[in-house]
């Protein structure tokens, strides 16, 4: 017997067993015993198994006689046309993947959706810096009023993105040195605001 024929016979037997068990006489005891409860429990299990086996039938019917099983493991090993690859696990299999376990392609490959330093990324980073400059003008007023929580909040809330933007835009050694000084000034101001030291914070 082939695997398909064996599976079909198993499904047929399970279906018949479930049908026969449905016509079995039910006890009418007011207080069922443990043995009766166990019998009912077994019937429920067999019914569930039969229903599960019936659900397998359509998949088995799609297989052709004499054909070996088709399968695919993450789209890397096996047959890429298998049913498991219908959605391709969200990957684009026309290009090499970063890893067999990743849905992302290799960075920098031709046709990639993301390329480092693209115009959108540059515009976004410039916008972060422009907005940060506006927010930095609020600091003298907060320090003068001794609003220390506002000083720290302003340096950590939106300006969380500022560090990444400055790092990406700083290319020359001079720019990188200025970026380092800027980061240290932010850290020093945050520290002095925490210590409520108005003179050093200004």
C-alpha cells in the first residue's frame, strides 16, 4: 500500500468508528459512575480524532499516485512549489536572503527597497536637526525659571533622534569632532539640571 492509500483507509475506518459510536446506547443512570464517564470521554476523543482525520482528506486527495511528498523548509531546502510556500513566508525568493531565517534581503543588493544615505533618509535627518535647534532655544528660559524637569525632558524627548541624525550626517573628521562635543554638552547640561546647578547649566 502507498502512504496515500493507507491514509485514506485510516480515515475511512475512523469515520465509520465515529458513526457507529453515535448509535451506541446511552446509559440513563441519574448518577453516572466513573466507568461510564470514562466511556463517554473515550467517545469524545474518538469523535474528535475522526473529525481531524476527515480534515486531512482534501490534502491527501491532491497528491498524485507514485509521487514523493513535497515539502519546503523556510524556502531554502526542498520544493519551492510546495503548499507551504504558497505565501513564501513573506519573503521574496527571487533574491538572496540575508539569512535563511530572515525575511529581509541583503543590504545594498540591486533592487533593495532600502539603500543607506538615500534622499528620504537625508531629508528626515536634516529635519530632526532643524527641529532640535528650535527646541534648544527653550533651554535658557527653562534654566532661568529653574524648571529642571523641562530641561531634562527637552534633551531626551525629541532629541533622542538627534544623536542618530548627527552621527549619520557627520562625515568628515571635523564634523565628527563637533558631533562629539555636541553630545558631551547635552550630557553635561542634563547632569547639571539633575543637580539643579543653575550656573553650570546655563
